[in-house]
C-alpha cells in the first residue's frame, strides 16, 4: 500500500504535464527518489503500471534515480553515507547530522512524442 | 521523435497545497494543530488522554485516524472529549483531503487545540502534511532504541519525541543513550520526554512545552 497513493499523485502530475504539452505519446517518466523516503522502485513500478492503464502514460517507462542520504559531520565537515544503525562520522567518530540530501521526491523530466513530429 | 521536457514537480505538491489552506484555516481561529505519529501500540491514544487531561477539556478537538475501527474515538468520547473518526479503509496514512472532509463536519474550538492521531505507522504518515503546526512522535521503550536509525524521516520531522513505557525500559533492554544520539543526529533541537502514560508521569513537562510553543 505504501507506494500506492504517491504513485497515483505522480501519475496525475505526469498526465497533466503530458496533455498540456500536447503529447501524443509518453515514452518515459524520470523520477528522483531520495533514500529516506523509503519508496521502492519495484513497488512504484507495479502501481505505475496499474494506475496508467487507459491513460496517455500507458506503456511509458518509469525510470527511478535514487539519491543516497548524506550525513554531515559537524566536527570535521565530512559528508558521508550512513552505515546501518549509526550516524557516526567514519573519519573522526563524531556524531553526524542528517542533511537534506536523500529527501528528494519529484518528477524530473518526461519524454514525449507529439503528433506530426 | 522523442522530446524531453523538464517537469521538476514534487509529487506531494497537491497535498501540500491543500494542507497549507487547512493550516491557514486553523490559524485564523488560533487553533494549534498537532499531528501525532507513532507505530501501532506505541501509546498514541494513551498519550493524548494524558495531555488532554492537563488542558481545559472544552478547548480540545481530536481527529482519530484508523485503518478500520473506532475504538480509540469511543474511548476518547467516553472521557467527554470532542473526538472525530477517520477510517481510511486501508490507506496507511492520513492526507490533507481526508482532514478537509472531517474538519467540514467539526466545530473547531477558537483559541484551542486540534490533535490529529495519525495511522499507527512510522513510514508514510511522515511524508504527508495535513495542516499541522507541529508533528510529535510517540515511540515506546518496548519498540527498541534503534527506531530513529530505522525510521529516520519521522524522527527528523518531529518537533518532540514522547518516549512512552519508560517504566519497563530496564526489562526490554532499552538503551536511552543510543536512542537519544539517533534523534540528535536527525533532529538536534527536538526534546525527548520520557513518560509513563498509565500513571501520567512526565506529562506535566510535555504540556508545559506544548503550551510554551503557543506563546
């Protein structure tokens, strides 16, 4: 269930964009997904295929670019990716603080075709 | 011919827009809205009962979100609390349109409080704003001290963490230092309030903190 409602929202946005740009066909939707959102590409894809049936997006590919969460060390300034169950800096051992990198969730681009082009 | 168009639109934009309108409506009545998050069984409803018993009862409205069932709403109503139920019928979080629909049936308390108990889930409720001023997370010692490390978003977005079942911490191997360090990494300013929702221990501090936020 987790990905269902967000996939519905993303399909609505993509349909609106495609229609307003005069698309006759949509080839691909490129989505940027931060690690901390917890959204799984497989699940997004599953709901995407379900929700796009009968829309202009039917048959389009959903491409997901994952962004790893970044933690910044307040002591030495290192930006790093976390290990499981720890936010500690791998260089100096100080306690890292979560940055905004890894919170992304947006449609980046859409590949479309227009009638007669 | 394939043509790439730049969209750059956040998937949550429609929900966020409607949440902003809700928040404006709450603010116009000087209603302070608190979105209460936590896993199933963490003690969200018990926490609300303790908080509300320390506020003047006629200043409080509660929205209870559940996938199916209204036991929590009944329990609050039995205490004389103005409680309303949202049954999501399977959805794992509340969103702004659900709150719009229920608020339309309510009379909010001017200069009062609105507590919204979200679905018991540490994942998706964190992603949806529903018009609140703040989010608080209810986490119990029984769930374990690794919760901030496993569910970073919810702890990152919380204005405070209510740590319930503090009395059983020694029996479930709860490591307070590890728990607090996790929260500090995600959210350096959020206070952690260890409480016992059965006895009410620790809730005076919670309510003092909440009341101070309004001034």
